[in-house]
């Protein structure tokens, strides 16, 4: 019987230690997501949201670092998908359930489950598209809201409550409907902007770097207000995508 073909990362007898860094970042993101769930059930919602933000940052860095180090592997790709499901599908839903959705019992749990399942299907579709089209599909857009953006978007009512220091700003039933809507946006065919391959001129580099530093500083000092503003800008982008999607149909 013929032996199974060797996987690409099994061809080399040894690996540079630095090539493990992307996977270590992915594992650190999982630790952040799991700890966010713990803080959520302990009522420390501010720290729970902060750890989800940490997971988003680590998720952004691990893929970039893997490409930079030429350390992409099948194991890393599988770890990344599993980590995304936990951090951006399971953790946000459970945090919202502990915060407000538990008040309406089964309906709140259904919203939590539905959001997690939508995230799972979103990731599965992305992985299939990446294998068929290569490198994650089209360079200029995603199909549906990406799971990290979906996690931040679904936590927006909690962030608003933290910013205003008030109880839940939405009734539990409305929050369940909002959670379901965000889940639907993740599995929809809505084209959403991808910034992976955005190119800028050399003259714009200083301004972009300055803007990025100012945004990070604002997140550290005015976390909730800045996060609300950034999420609002993303929502405006979604509205623009929806209008662009329906405009051809209106013309016919």
C-alpha cells in the first residue's frame, strides 16, 4: 500500500524557532478569547470586550507575520480558523448572554447559538473560497462581514452601555434580534471592503502612520468612545455596500 503524501510542513526535518511565532500568536488569541468568556460570566464586561479586541489584533498580526516569515503551514491555517470560531463566534455570544440575553431564557440562548453558527459557516465558506480561488479570494473585498468585524459589531450595544455607564441600552429581545442580524450579515453575500491589499503612495505614508498612532492612542485613552466611532464608520461602509449592491437592480 502506498504511503500517504507528505504534507508541505513535513518535508523539512527541522524548523527555525522564529517560524513558530505566528502559531504562538494564534494560541495567545485563544487564551484572550477564553479569558474574555470568564470575565463575561464574572460580570467584568469591560475587560471581556478589551480581550476580544486583543484577540482581533492578534488575529490580524499572526497571518501577516506568517507571510513575512514565510512560515505559512497547514497547521497554522487550521489553528487560525478554530481560534476565530472561538474568539469571534463563541466568546461574543456568551458575553452577551451573560450580560443581557440570559434574561429572556431560551430565546436569548437561540440568538447566542445562531450567532456562533453563522460565524462557523462564515469561516467554513472563507476556507473553501481560499482553497478554490487562492489567498482568500478577491483582493478588494470579502463576501459577508468578516468574523472579527462581526464580533466587534455584535458587541456594540455592550460598548455603548459601558461608555454611558448605564444598564443595557437595548431590551433583551431587541438585543437578540440585533445579534441575529449581525449573524446574518456574516453569512450574507454582501461585499464588504478588505484592506489587506490597499496601496498608498509614498507621500501618504507619514499621514497614514500618524493617523494609525492617533487611533491607537485614542483607543487606549478613550476606549469606548473611540470603538463606538470606529464601529459607526464601519456601519456606514456597510450601508454603502448595501446601496451599491441594490443600485443595479433599481436601474433595471
